């Protein structure tokens, strides 16, 4: 036996067999892990503290795994040839993927479970020089004499080149549109500066150990970082010289966070290192310091069994694969007063861990998938079936509702949407060399005439301003990728200017009365133009802007908003900072009220509003974190979205005793609805927005339409936009409460986006360029490689930070990461025999030529956002650091 005690006093005991294999691990909380081996020291069985087992079988005398039996009894199987090359994988449902290998042992053909083939061509150094997807589209790669990737050419012939230092660091990326970005490094190979396509430079200063000590943006504004002797971040000092402060225990766990507005949070853990309690101390405008507590009950493997706060108790139940089966909520007396109700949510899964049913108070949703895990049929509580048809590996080409066509879709060689039928209209889309939407139009010309399939010689970009197009617009961007000009048939020309750090400076419509200009303090808080250049909002709680005054409670929630001389709005929140009641008074007279209800996942499921004496009730059904259906007495609306997006595609309205009404959305370059048309192509809703999402003009308003920026829903009774986990004020362009995920969402906890024309924030957590809502990402370490390690991850875990490739073809980038890993880490489902340090080092080695790929490091459910637009190597660093901070590494 080997025993150890860490800096926090936690003790571990390890049992070894005669061969030195670890057969048991006793954790500080008394729980035990067990391990069983064969005569070759190959792991045969793992037993967790709950007594559950994972079992392994191997290929002959090798360490190649041929079968894994998981906790729920499901199995994964693999077959190998005589040389040990993987030739087939079979998942728990019997779906088979085959690999045809060459004499060098490298796969040249991959046949997926739907019998479609991908092809690979390798150079003599086992690097992919050409990849052909199952639709016959090719991507080629070029390497230099040092084996570094230096050029990628996509299926449209567009080439990105990378200029590197001899040891591989990327000095310059030359993009297909002629723009370029460049980097400089220190002697350790760590980035010091990044210069974008406009020559704007962001700079990092680093300590002797390579940790960032400050970050200066292109506007000269600086964020500073301070550390203790144990290299733990103790202070983040923002651009206004206000500090977020952090404290840790001896085991490096975060135990206190003090925000710049003096709001304090303290964290407690059990002996297993799992969070069990959060104590918060608020800070009111009169110095009051109220307190509140949230408690977490855990089982022996750390799963959350219950969450308790002042408003409710929520109990969680899991299956044998650690997938959430149910959440049951019981409100307290205080919770009932705030509208919190008793409820149960239930979930069911197939053997691959895919959600197949979700049952809520609004009814049950059922999911069916193809062998590649693409959603094929969504069955609604009404019994209706929303069907998805795909080509290739999962590119949507049709949506229909019980056989009624919603839209047919055509795609280009990069599988981007270029044509969509919308009733009698057909919409066409074009992209620039960077994959940004550059033009779009909706035409009354027949779809066959516009289809590149039926009419290969057509050039739709020449038809943008055609007389048969009731809707058309063009978009132009600067070398840094920021939108600079739109030319719209229905709205005219609008120009945009930005500050050096990317913040929106102005929106110019050509008319003085409609144009807008903005000013900020160093921390991105909105300022009036008549204030001093030295003014700033030190605690980020904005008190005044234009003719509006704001007041906050001790938790930083907006509780009063005064507009002009006569309008007063008041807001009430639950203990999780969710808006539950609102009132608007005009000249002392009650004009409107709102009451809001949420489910156990934080999704708004109901609201009741009274506006000028008219009462309206609505209920909402969700598909994951997208609002799927809106119901009111006698009427419902079903919302359909673009794949992997919150950009709306169509809406199906059903009134009692009437035929269904089908409407189509026409959105801008980031998915904000600009028009809605009916089946006959008539515009029934048309809006022009101000810069931050407030409607400037409703030119057509025959049908109510409340969707705004992606993920937002307009509430008429308050003027706010419900944004999934927060409420957004489009007048001032910021949220009314602090970010639920704290600094992971940005340094200003009220901030929305620096540029609302290029990015989105569908959950009210953090800005993004869009992320597939049903994808689980790319795990590092892989699920199989993590087994038996402190950071072991379940296949169904949606809270662990994960890699999501960006760019025009993220699926292909995802595949490239897998292929890069194979020589260093082994097949995806095989073991890794090295230490934890060696495992992370192997990932860094695997990704050393992958700097051309950019990824986001987030958890699929959005709980953690560690980095955006970083290289895979940086992603490994971020994940490893997060595991250390979480006590898992």
C-alpha cells in the first residue's frame, strides 16, 4: 500500500498487486475505486464507489481494446487486422464504422454506419494531404520540410496559408480574402501580440513563469492579473482599475470570490472535493449586506442529488450511465409567493446516451435519430412529427411537418446553405471568402430556375437586385471581419464604424435623426457624451444614461428604471436572480404588469402580462435551450430554426377551428429576423432595428412577431428581451442582472457584446459566433482515455469543458483533431497507458501542427466558457488548468 497526504490534509491510499498494478484507491472521503487486471497487467475491470463496473476485453496479446462494457451494460466493440490496425467499430446499437487501411497501416477509406465513404491520402510522414468527404468534396493540405502545416485549400479552391517560425509557431495567417493576422512570441513560444487584419494589436505581458500579467487591447485599455506564490490568480483588475479578488484553500480550490461591487461568494467542499455550499453576501446601495445560501447534496461519486435554496428544493435522479433521469422541484413558502411551483422533469435515453424523450408539464417530446446521430424525427406533444432529411454525413436538405413541406434546402461544396424554399418565395444566399454572408435575396422566380442542381450555369449573385425580389440586401466587411455596410432594398444604406478594440462606435443611416453614436468607459459601460473623458462606472452598476436612471438591489439586479419625467418600472427577482414580477407606471398610473415562471432548468415556461387592462397568458415548450412552441388560449405557434442555430427559419401557427398558417423568417447576417412572409410571399411583419436591438420602426405589423437577436424574445409589458438565462435591455444594450456564469462570460458582468453585428449571445451568458445546440463537442481527454483517472468523464456529461471547432467546416476540423491524435494517443476507444502528465503532453504533441484550426472551449450546456477562438494546443492548456482548479488534476 502507498499512502499520501496533500497540502489540504486529504489522504489517499493506494493498493498495489505484485506486478505493481493499482488494485484499489481509497479517496479522502473514504470512498474506494477498484481495479482488476489479467496476467499481462491489462485492465479488465473498474469498480466505482457505487459498486458499478466497467469491463474490457483485448485483441490477442495486445493492449488494443476489442470490447468495452459500460456501466449501463451497453457495449462498444472493435476489430483489428493482423498488424493491429483498427478495421471496424461497432457501437451499442450495432452501428458499424469500417476502416480500410493501406500497407502502411493508415486508413485510406472510412465507411460510416450509413455505408457512405470518406477517403484520405497521406504523405510519407503520415500526414493527411487530401481529404474527400462522403459527398465527394475535397480539402487539401500542404506541409513544409519541418512537417508543419502551411496551407489548407477548401472544396471551393480557397486557400489559407500559414507562415511559421522554424519551431512551428504561426507568425502570420493569410486568409483567402487577402486579409492577414500576425503573432509574436516570447522565448517560451507563448503568444505576446496578435495583430488583426486592420493592423490593430492586442498585447500580452507575461511573468517570468509565462503567466499573463496584463492584456492591453488595441485601444490601449489594460486588464491586469495578480498571482500568489502558488501561481493562483488572486486578482483580476479591470480597465477601470477595479479588482475582482480570489482566495483558495490549501488544496487549490476556490473558496472566495469578491466582485468589484463588493458582492462576495464563498464556496465549501466535502472531503471528495465536490462543491457542497455557496454563501453569498450582497452589497446594497446603502451599504446593507444581506446573506443567502445554496446547498448541494452529493453522492459518493460527486453527482448532484439535491439543490436547496430559499425558494425550492430540487432532487436529481440518474441512470446507471450517470445520465439525468428526472428533476423534482418542491417550492418553499417563500418560493410559492414568488410563483415557484411544484414540478417534475423526466428524461429518457438510448444506449448511445442520446436523449429520446423529455417530459415536462407542457407535454412530452420524443426524438429519433439516424445511425450518425442526426435527429430525424421530433414528435411533439400534439402527436405531430417534425421530420428532417439529410444528405452526406448530416447536412439538412429538407424540413417537413407530417409530410407538409416547410423548406427544401440546397448547399454549396462547403455544405453551406445557398438556397431555401419559403412558400412561393425562394431565398438565395452568398458568402465571401471568409464564409460571411455577403448577399441574400428572396425571389418570386421559380425555385428550379434558381437551383444550381437544376440549372448548373446560374449565377445567383447577379440576380440580387432583380425586380422579382421583394427582399434583397448586401453586406460588406472590413479586414478585421467587422460589418461596415449594408445595402437593403427595404431599409436603404447603413454604415457602421468601430473603435480600435472592436466596440461599435456608430451606426449611420444617412439621416441625422436615425443615426446613432456611442461612447464607453474603459470597461465597456455606456456613457453620455456630456460626461468627462475620465468618467467611469467603477462597479459596473450603471446609474444613469441619457434620460434614464437605474437602481439595483444588493445582488446587483436592476430593481428600478426611471425614463424621462413620468415612467417608472420596478422589478422583483427570485433567489437565483430570475425576474419574476415587473410593473410599469406612467405618470403614477399602472400601465402594465408581468409575472414569469421558470422550470428546474431555468427555462421560462410561462408568463402573464397585463397591458392597459388587457390580460394575456402564454406557456412555452422547449427543445433543449431553444423555445419550440408558444401557447396561449386557443392558439399556438411552433418555431423552427436553422440547424445548430437560434436563427429562426419558419413558424407554424394553429388557431382552434382554423387551418394552419405557415410563416417564413428572413434574417440578417447574424440571424436576427428582419421580415416574416406568408406562404404566398407577402410580407406580414417587417422591422428596422436600432444598433442594440430595439425596434426603430415596424413598417408592417400584421402578425405579432417577438423574436429579436438570436435567443431573445420581446416582452411588450417591459420592453425587455427575455434571453434564456437573463433579461436584456435593448435601449442601453446591456443585461439587467449579473452574469450567472460570472467572469467566464466576460469581465463586465452586465455586458452584452462589443459588436452586435458579428456575434450573438443566445443564452445570456457569453458571446459566440454560434455553436451547434445538439453537439457534444470534442472531449480532451477523450472519454475512454479518462477512465480510471481523477478527471474521468461520462459520455453523457454536458458540463465538462469541451472543444468545439470553429470555421466554415467545423465537422471536418473535428475529424482532423481525431486523426492528429491517433499516432500519439491511440484509437479513440483504446487505453492510454501513460501518466496523466504524459496524456496531456501527448495531446499537445498531437495538436502541434493544428494551429490553423480555431476552437471554442466551452461545456455543451454553457456552464463553463474557458476560451474562444484559440488553438487546440491552447485549449488543452485551458482544460488542464480548469481540471486543476476543480480539484480533478
